[in-house]
């Protein structure tokens, strides 16, 4: 078997509640998880168990209280996420880790088309041909995710919840990164768009990406999972 792309060993997360005299809230403990290229790990467990927290630890939005999170980018040197500098994290997020959060972080005044094209446009580094190719790819993603053309040149701030979610998916999946984190990407989508997202996930797995996802709809989770992990198993038993 190939080496894991992502490896979590003995990872714990406790939150310090400053408004409660520094009381500690233990959320995750002893997380051991390896994810290989071509795997789609679906995280299960009841609300509040720490599923989103686990993704945020991998994306380094949260800092682990203990343990190691190691990423092995293809053809590159291994990175210890818990020790990465802010500059290294910017690089990792640009090239290695995609993260579809539950909500789109809206960028004021930027059109939907450019919001989606940006991860590719960044790599175009001002080259006009590459820039146009990035915008063409963005048009294809918007079409595939059924965003009406009249919306393409408007900023997504006023879009519906499901429209914003689809912009978020397109923006974070357009660049084929090796690791993809998905936090309830189909939560506010209709049946047709949910079907499209399932296809996109299958395509990402087929190209050898490693995925870790949370799906409110257990039927969707069952369709995309190559392995299921219950986050309740990572709770302190005491
Ligand atoms: N920044 C934070 N500060 C304090 N507590 C937090 C923070 N983030 C998460 N928590 C707490 O950690 C626990 C796990 O939250 P998390 O969002 O990971 O749950 P979840 O399994 O994703 O739940 P859901 O299915 O409802 O999305 C919750 O009790 C939550 O209140
Ligand atoms: Mg969550």
C-alpha cells in the first residue's frame, strides 16, 4: 500500500473557555487516523462530537492540544502541520489542502466567476492565456453546478444558501489538490445538485485525491465513503 497522505497520531483537542474562568472542554482525544490517496473517509457521530473540529485541526484553523498531524504531499517533503509556520500554511492551503467549509466566506465586490477562478488564476501569475483558461474552467464548474449565467458576474453576497454553497464547492474543488476536506457540502442542496457533488467526489477519488468528509445525509455518506470513522470513538471515555 502507498504511504498515507495524512497521518494523525494521538491528537487531542481541548477548548479553554475564557468566559468560564478558564474551564477546559475536552472534545477530541487520542485521534489516530491515516488517510491514503484514493480514500474517502466519512466522519460519523452525533452533533457536537467534534467532526468539524477534526477538519479544522487538519486545516490548522485550530491548533491541536496534543499529538501530531503529518502531511506527505506527493513528491514533496513531509510537513508537520502542528508545527508549520504561517507561511508554510499559506503554501499548504494553496497547493495541497482544499477545504469546503459549511459556509462561503464572501469576498466583497468580486464576481462569482472570479471567486471560483481565483485558485487557478493565482497560479496563472498574470499570464493572459492561463488566466483565460482559468476563467473558462470556472464557467464549466458554474455550469455543471447549475448556477444561472445571469449570476456569474454578480458578487455571491446576495446569493441563496444553496447557490453560495455551490460557489464554495466550485472554488475549493476547481484546483485538483491532493487532500480535500468537506464539511457538509450538500447540506442545502437539492437532489440534482447533490447528485452532481457525489459525482465530483467520485471523480476526485478516481484521480487519487484523499478526502475526509462530513455528510448530514447518511445516504450521501454511504455513496461516497470508502471507509467510515465514528468520531465518538475519539472521545475521552472517562
Ligand atoms: N472555538 C471553539 N471554542 C469553544 N468550543 C468549541 C469551539 N469549536 C467547537 N467547540 C465545541 O466543540 C464541540 C464539537 O464541535 P464541532 O463543531 O466539532 O461538532 P460537530 O460534530 O461538527 O457537530 P455538528 O454535527 O452539529 O456540526 C462542541 O461542543 C462545540 O461547542
Ligand atoms: Mg459540524
